[in-house]
C-alpha cells in the first residue's frame, strides 16, 4: 500500500495482516486486533491506514480515544466513538436499548433507567445493532490510558460481538508494567475468539533510508546509519531528529519535542501551555475562554501549531500530535504556573456549564480543582462525579468518591453547602469496591462507616450503613454481628415507607435465608415488597420477590416459588433492570432443573446462557452455565458436564469458583476421582467460610460424601455433628431432610470403620427427619433436594436393622424423575437392600444394568462399587470392556495444556502458546493432575510420554 506517511514505512507486513483481518470480518467472522508498540512507534498511523482500507471494503469506522487526563468519566472513549452514530440517527431508527442509551451518549447525564453494571451490556448491544446495518471497525486508541469502565467494555465486547465487527485496540507496550490496570484486561481480550496481536517493532535501516530520502530528496547512507543509531528505529524520534537543526547534538527526546514548540510565536506557545493542562485533546472553545482570545486569534495560533506539526487534526478534533508532545509542554510548566492554569481552566469550565454539569464535565472539574488545590470546589465536583458514576455502577466511582473522602475533613460544610454524609461516602465506596472485586478495601471502608454510624444523628443514614454492612457479606472483628446489624437497620428506618426501610427489610430477608430461617425470610420479604411498592422502589421489590421465591422453594412450595420468580422478572423488565430480571430467570430455571421439569429447566438454562453471552453479561452467563453443568450431572451426562466446565474455565470462571465447584465435586465423585473431589471441596468450604453465612445444606452433604469417599471418617463426623446441631433451628424441611441424610451417611461410614454409634448425632438426625417428613409436600419428594429426605429414611432403616427395600425403592423412583445420573446411587442402595433381604432374582437383573449404565455415563466410581457388590454376592457381570487410556478423562483443552506441559514449559509459556491466561492454565493443570492421579507436573509429563510411547 502506497502512502506518504513516514510512520508507515516498513509496515507492509502489519498492514497486510490487518487487511486479511478485514477480509475475514467481511464474511461475518468477528475479530479483535490488538495493536501494541512503544510510544511514537506509529500505532495511530497504522490505524489511520486501517480506516482507509476499511472504507474501501465498505466498512463503517467508529473511533474513540482514551485521554491522558484523569477526569474519571465512565466510558468516555466509547461515548466518543458511538456518539456520531447516535447523533446521525433519529429516535425511531434505534432499537429500544439504543434509544435508552441515546441520552447517555449525547449528554452523559445519569439516567435512572440503568442499574449498576447494565450500561456496558447495553453499549455492546448497540455495537451489535450498528454492525447488523453494515460491517463495522470499532477503534479504541491508547487503552493504556483507559479507565476501568472502558476496559470492562472492551473485554465484554471482545467476548460477545457477532457478525462483521472488527474491534481494534491500541496501547503502548512500554507503559504496561506488571501492575498496570490494563494488563489483566489485555490477557482476557487476547484469548477471545478471533483475537490477533500485532506488536509494532522498530523500523529497520532500509525503512529509515526511505524516510531520509523522502525528507531530504537523496539517499544518504551515513545519515541513515546515524539516524538508526540515535532513534533506535522509532519513527517519531527519527522525525524529530531530522527536524533538529543541522549539526545539532542529539539531546533527550523531551528537548527535541520542546525545540519544535519553542520555534513557535509567543502567543501560540502560551496557548499550548494552557492547553497542556487539559490533556492531549484540544477543547477549542474552552481554551479560547481560558486564554481570553477571540476566535480569529485562536484559529491563527492553532493553524501555526498545525503547520509546525505540533498539533494534528483527528476527525472533528484537534489534538497534540502525540501524547509525548503534550507531556513535554506540561512538564515544562513551573509548579505555580500549573496551579494557576488548572484554576483558570476550572473556573472557566464552571462558568460555562453552570450548576448542572454533565458526567464528563463533573470529572474534568474534579480533576482541575484538585490540581489547583481549590479544596471546597474539588470536594463538591468529586462527590457529584462519584455519585453520578455510581448511578451507572461504573468503577470510576471509586476514584471520585475516594477523593471526596480524602478531602472531607479538610473542607468545612459551610464552604460546600449540603453534602453527602461521610458514612454514606464510606458505604458507597465499600459497595463499589466489592462490586469490582476489591474486597479488602471494601471491608476497610465499611468498617470506618460502622465506626461513625454510632455518632450518626440521621437514623436513615445509620440504617443505610448497617444494611450495607450485612449485604456485603463479611462480619468484621469488633463490629456487631450481622443479626444485630440488620435489626438496627430495620429499627432505624421504621416509620413512614422509605427506600431505606424497604432495603433494610430486603437485606433482613436475605440474612434470614443465609441463616436457614425461611418463615422469617418470607415475612421480611413480604414487608419489603409492600414498602417498596408504596415508595416505589421497583429494584428492591424485585430483589425481595427473589428472596421470597427461594424461601418458598426451601419449603418445597415450588409453584409459589416459580410465581415469585416470574413476578420478579416482569417487574424488573418493566423498570429496565436487565440484570435483576436475569437472576430471577436463573432462579426459575434452577427450580425446574431440580425436579419440577428438568428438561424444561435445561432448555431455559441453555437459552439464558446464549442470551447472557450475547449481551456480555459474563457473571450471569457463568451462572447459567453452572446450572447446565448441574443439570448434566443429574442427567448422567458427565462428559458434557466436564467439557462445559472446561469451557467455563476458559471463559473466566476461576474468580468465582464457588458457584461451580458443587456440581464439579459431584461429577468427580461419580467418576470415582475421589482425591480430586476432595481438593475441590476443601477449596469450596474455605470460600464459603469466608462469608458470614451458613453453607447450603447440600454443600455440607457434598463435603461429607467426599470425606467419606476418601476414608476421612473422623473429619466427616466433626462436620456432621457441627451442622446437625446448627440446623436444629432451621425451619426448611428440605434442609432438615438433607442434613439428616448427611448425618445418617456419616454414622454408617463410622460404623463400617468399626467406630461405636454416635447416639447424640443419631438423635439429632432422627429429629430433623421427623420434622421434615411432617410438613414436606409429597410432590417435593420427587425433586433433587426432596429425594434426600427419602434416602435419609432408607439409611435410618438400615442403621436400625429394619427392612429398607421399600424406602430405597421410593428414593430410586423419586430420583429417576430428576435424572438418571442422580438415580444411580439410589439404585445401588436398592440393590444392596434387596440382597440384604435375601432376594437375588431382582438384583441379578438390576446389577448388570446398573453397571452398564454407570459405565456408559462415565460414572466409574459407581461402576466400581457395583463390581464390588456383585463380587461379594457372586453375581456375574458382562465381560469388562477394554480399559480406556487414562488420558481419555481429560477435556480437549486439558489435553492441549498437557501436550505443551510435556515439553517442560512453564505456565507462562503454556499461556502464550495457547493464547490463554496464566490463571486459566493453572486451573487446567490442577484439574489434569487430579484426573490423572499424579502428584506433580513431572509425573504427568512422564505418564503422557509413557502412554505416547506405548501407543
């Protein structure tokens, strides 16, 4: 491709790869181009050439720039890119989601329609809508300056975009130090399907010779060699060196850049110095007012700077030619000059926007007032910017609110007027940090808020703090228990219907759920629903409906639970709360999967997973994926469950492992991989214990089953005793039956190991089982959770030496309605009971069928138990099939990891080779070691080599 741009010399290979990417995208395959390189290496020039190629291919290009000014405006670069598309469309041209976004994109003003976290999802949908109209190149430049929300958008779009979309992200490689905030996002984006990474390297001697010839009109080998040495192949440095006076000694780049500025007239230099405090982008109208010049004088100065290649035109904007140029000018200001320049800029902008600045202006004002050391104004702007960002759930809220908190005690209330209570600043900071996985800082801020709450004179403010503390999930040393705190939250808000009272009651319902107090949860949820409807606060009404739904399900009242989830979904959809509606849908799917209608539940989970992935709702897509794994395990589709778990790990499930390790450990136990299941369950219980909540009863059952399978009987007894005592206060019949089942299982295992019966544990289990059977609806027994009450009855009979065939048959029949995989153990229990009763004809039929079914499902742990039972009772089984390769238990991704691991590669090398993150590699290595039954990487490599040699 011919071009006159110096930066494009020597970029033929990169441009060819970019053009090949566009060709692929034009066929409907989305791609991500990650364009990295050092400062001045020519990334923007390559992007400009890419835009020209895109236009030739019929693409539309949308471009946004991340700016080198810390204004904390959420999604600023994304807004810049999308604004022209929205401005060019009439309201009727846009889909409903896009219409809701138009105000945000055009004005940046907070919109109550959006719940935290939904904005990024809706913007990704808008990109998809635009791409459906014509092929699209979506460019975000200088991602090393991107704020958190822009990084989140880029990650979400890279995972969810479909059709003819090419996402182009540029960044300075030399800026990405180990702790740089963009590094993690870059790894996530790089492993998305269709991602290509192009690193621009230094130009070679031939390219620099071409530059010299273009600029001087002659080939000059000596000058070219000197230029290569001095510029190290960087096009920007080469250009500056060529512009330097002939014979001038090479100085630091900063001096070279300033030499170009120093050559300008005095008024233009002064204007650029003022402009440098506001970032690389020139806000012409603001700059004119700050400098006190008219339009003609401004235009003359800008034209001079453009002609001198100090500034450049980018779309409809004028920017410093390079961020380094702006940095050089800014760094040349004396401290007093900087302070005055920031103050003049802030004063002028404040005058322009008046009392109602938009979201971007709030961030800019906060930045400039703070840099100008004008603390009252900096506080006001920071608080307002933080609250506005919090409306959208944007991570930039943390930056602004923390700055407001820093200034709080230095600013008198008389200087700023009415302001947010300090307890609320701390509470909002804690909530924002927890939402964005900064857990230690969340605990720090809520701890400070609680310490101040005792002095709070506003009871509603105190209620907000106590409710937030409970909702965040951690009980902190020296602070009230969550039970005490939630009671204080409700009492402080009692009186007239308020949002605070509705929220405190909703949090109280959630706390009762976590403590297995279901009747109390329903009572609190119903009060919250009434108050929330009166205020009205639909989002709290939705949450409380969900709480009531889960409490109804715990009583086995599944019709009532489904009605609550469906009402919550409709309410959330009416008020535009997509995330809240989605969690209601997940609750609905779970209820069906657990036995009400497993096939329908599985279909819903598949539908939800697809929809959530398309919308970039990663956590929800993971939740739906977890439901699918759970349903596959219940159905005995263990290979599918294993494959999906591997896919979910690649999609980034590791940070939220607690949501999927339950189904994983059940799968491993069925497969007979008891050591692997133990490792998973230990990690799971450690995570559960980190929050102030009881585990679910089935978490306890899973843990005890794994402990027993690994012959850790004493530990199993300790766990069973602890939770049998804890669950005495529970009023959930499903939980009571499940814990009774757990206790009887443990007692049986202990007696088989020669230990005396624990009469106290037996009595507690007996009481729990009786209470469960007294109130549990008959229909609830034919569900995943309810079937454990029947299994508890069967185990109790066995322990007492009573006939258990009938009880085991009932549990098998109930389990079969849930899924063939779940029914395996009840079938095994039935066969064992028949043999104990002296019956042999039915076991002769059932055992071979059970053995074949277990093997076909991959439930080799169950198959082994069947083989042992058949051997003891001399019942013949079909001839064993040829033993499969030990490597067959690995998923395709785990096989890929093992293939590279065999070469001696580290996790980092494996990650680079397979284009996934080191954290994901670590998860896969842990899993494959457990599946292969080896202790370390060396043993895994040796086994793989041995099997390859044998093959």
